[in-house]
C-alpha cells in the first residue's frame, strides 16, 4: 500500500495547517505523503482542491487525510460538502476558533493567513533585522555591536551554532551571534576576549566527538580537522573552558534545533521575544 496521503488546505500559505498537522502526524510511526494546497481563496479553487483530493482517494483506495485552515465560510463549505464521508477531514478553525469565540464572547477577526499583513508590522521588520544581524555575526565574522546580541552561542566548529542562531532569529526575532572556539582559545584556556563583557548572554553548545568527526569528515574528509583524536581534544577543551567560565551549555548530539533553541530560551530568558 502507498503511504497515506495528507492534504493541507489553506487560503493562505498553508504553513499553519502543515505545522499543526505535522505535530499530530508525528505521533504515528507512519510515513505520510504530504500535499500542500495553498491560496484556496475562491469557490472555484475550492472545487479544484476537492477534485484533487477525491481523485487521490480513488487511486489509493483509502480516505485521504485533510487538514484545513480556511476562514472564508463560502470556500470552506465547498470543501466540507465535497469531502464529507470520503475523507478524514479536520477543520482546525472550527475545532479551536469556534469554541474560543464562545468562551471569550467575541468573534475572531477571521483573517486570511497569518502572514497576510506581516510586511507592514514592526515585528516583521524586527525579525528581518534579527536575521541580517545573525548572518553578519556568524562564526565570529563581526566583533562590533555584540552588546546588541540577545544571545551569543559558543562551541567548537560544526557543533550546531549557525543553524541554531538562524532558527532563533527566524522563529523568535532574536539577534543571535555565534563564535567558534579555536586552538588559540584552547591555548589561552579562556573564552575569546571580545566575549568576556557579555557572559550573561553566552550559551555553549557541545557535541559527542564521534558525531563531530562524522560531520567534519563530510566537509573535509581524512583531515586532521575531522580526525577523531582532534575532535576529542577540541570537545574536551571546549567543555572544560565553558565549565571554568561558568557559562551554561548543552550537547547537541541527539537534540533537534527546536529542542536546543527552547533550552536556550529557558536559560537566557531574553527580554525581546517574537512569536
């Protein structure tokens, strides 16, 4: 049997439907086939979506799973009517928004897409500024303006600093700098001097040497940089340095970017945070 098909139908980008749907689907040890149908903002597009969904069900011989985040009631009614009894359909707004409207005693704004007016908001501009800042301060490229950082990540090369920095900037609008710990730092047995005035903002990342060696060998095969002996030395020195400096740190070896970022946010507790 083919992998079950899951449709994410939205009058916006479909990101909200897919994010929520994926959180639910992750509870099942099944590989799903994801189909996003965004910008379903007219009755005609709704009918097209219904035809696509039902055709998939006929071919596969099973009910497709459908997650929707449609706010236009006319468009939604086409999906509900066309898909009833032939799909497993979950309309997230009727499941969550309608009960909240009753509890709060107010109507929701029924805005189409959470990103529809994002470019006009200060939060959006702050997020873009944070991304640019994090890119400019990646891998210790720029020492200036470190006082403007919300978070400064340190760790050996390839321990996960860059993706974590960008995730914090893109997801939460934080200005995240990151610094690689290098042999000169290990010889001094101290954090880079430029970081010392900002210890309260520093968070350390480490990683198992074996995993680090695998990652580095993908980039520079059979080099001293990637050798297991060198990785063991660097990780041991970096962890010892972080302990001496009294900064918080964690191992990224078996953690997702989301888990790493959440731990950092709990520990650093920055004042400025965008959701």
